[in-house]
């Protein structure tokens, strides 16, 4: 079992007869439920294997995905699938999907990273980033953190950004000059969609709550309406429905012939419908989950370096406030990305 996935209960992780080596604080889920089901334990700081690096984590995002995994609350029809994947009675994955930090030690066979180097990356679906130290393969999903990003921005970089790039570029194939509507434009995903779409040359309209209207404009939306009152005037070539609040029923009248509706949040029926139901006017519904591999990470970094994407930072909390962070993340109304700092 990978060291980032060590789920041994803290009480049996160390032999009380042996002297305790250096310890670190590790978060875990004790059950599906509210933020109170997050617990902290002490574990020995791991030693990297020959092909691994040990990272002193400095910041990690607390995302909508983290909140869903902890609570078990996923779009309709997907609950059983999720529990079959990550645990029937409690999440058997460790909390935390992404990180930024410094290399604290390298394995004997690692030449690509050096001690003290700033890095950022993904622990991915298996989790394990909500802790003070983690080990990861040097050839895994970890990259040098550029000087243009702080640790907090590095932690926030991938979640919304990878999703936005995947849906806009790979699935919707957004082209310069096309008209895009982003429904829910200022959270982790929406904030990235607006920026990347502008960078690709699209005309971006958006919806946001009144409090977030200025942020949506600042990110690059040229027309912004309150989603409780209606949509900007279409038709649109692409509609990105971040929370799935429009669906085909709410979006189709605003979608041009050949248009694509990207449901970032979709329930099982919408996913099946996207795959099999024909839509008039050669229109399409797109659903799915984004890839979290090195090529996708490198593409997003290239977009950042070309001036097309920098993650929006929202609340920044100390690691000790992880339960509070989860409560904010599951509101689905946070501006940008929430990170905890270690
Ligand atoms: N398919 C995938 O691979 C994938 C990947 C990542 C995330 N997701 C899903 O995407 C969703 C968003 O994630 P996130 O991290 O961006 O969440 P977030 O940071 O909490 O942002 C949620 C956004 O949705 C807006 N919103 C809330 N209720 C709305 C409504 N009724 N109509 C229109 N907009 C509404 C919010 O606007 P205000 O704050 O202005 O109210 C905010 O901009 C989650 O359901 C998550 O599970 C899917």
C-alpha cells in the first residue's frame, strides 16, 4: 500500500515500546457525514523510497469534491457507484486531492527534484494531501511550482483549472469567436472556465449572484446576470452549466444549432441521456470527469504561462480549521478556491 494511503488507525500505527520518531498531523474521515467526521491524528513522518520524494505540504485545497466525498452527497443516481468505489460505510480514501509544498527529502534514485524545491501536484482520487508531509513518486503527478504562483495559488491551481480545460478544449472544442455562457462563473470551476475561454478568444457571458457580479467581470465576462433572475441574451455556441442548475430543459432554448451544453455537475440520468439521446439541431450534451494526469497538468501550466489562467483565491484557513473549510466548501457558493495552509 502506498504511504500516502496508510489508513492504519493511529493507535496501532506505532509500537508504544519504541521511541516515537518525528510526527506529523494527518486528517482522516471517520464516517460519511458532516464536517465533524473529520479527525486529526499523529503519524510518523514517512521516509521516501528510492523513487519517491517527501514533500512538506504548505497548502492544500478543500474542494467541492472533498466535501462530496466526505458527505457522500453526490448527484442523484451516483451515490451507490461512489460508495462502491470509495467505501460502503465510510470513505476509505484519505482526505485531500492536491497540494503545494517544498521537497523535504528525495529517495536515493531521484535526480529530477532537489531538497528545498517548491512543488505542486495531485494525490488524486486516492487522496492523502490533507497532512503535513506526504510521499509521492518522482515520476508521478508532481511538478516544480513556478515563481509566478504562491503556495496558496499552487494548491488551488489544478481542481477547477483541469476541469475547465478538459471541458472547454477536449470536450466542447471551444473555438475563437464563439459565444459562451458560464452558469456559475466565480467558483473554482467557473472562475477557471471564464479565464480560459477568454484566453481562447471566446465571447464570454456569465451568471453569478449579485455579490460575485464584479468578480465575474474582472475574470473576463462581458455580460453578467443574476442566475435567480435569468440568463444573458443568447444564443450561445457553448453553455457551461457548473452546478447542473439549467440542465437540457433550461439551457436548450439558449443553445445555437451545433451548440454544446457542458454539464459539469450531472446526475446519472443526465449522463445516460448525454450518451444516447439525440438532440435537435446537431446539438450535444457533454458530461464526465476530467483527467488528472501529468499531460493535463502540464497543459494547464502552459495556459498559466501564456497568461490564460491563474486560480482565483477565496478563503484561506489554517489546517486546524479543516472542518470549517469543509463547511464552506459544501455551500457551493464560495468565491474561487478555498485552501488550508499547513
Ligand atoms: N465533472 C467534473 O469533473 C467536476 C470537476 C470538478 C467539480 N465538479 C462539480 O462542479 C461543481 C462546482 O464545483 P466548484 O468547485 O466550482 O464549486 P464552488 O467553488 O462552490 O462554486 C460553485 C459555483 O456555482 C454557483 N452556483 C451555486 N448555485 C447556483 C445556481 N443555482 N445557479 C447557478 N450557479 C450557481 C456559485 O455562484 P455564487 O457563489 O455566485 O452563488 C459558484 O460560482 C460541483 O458540483 C462539483 O462537484 C465536477
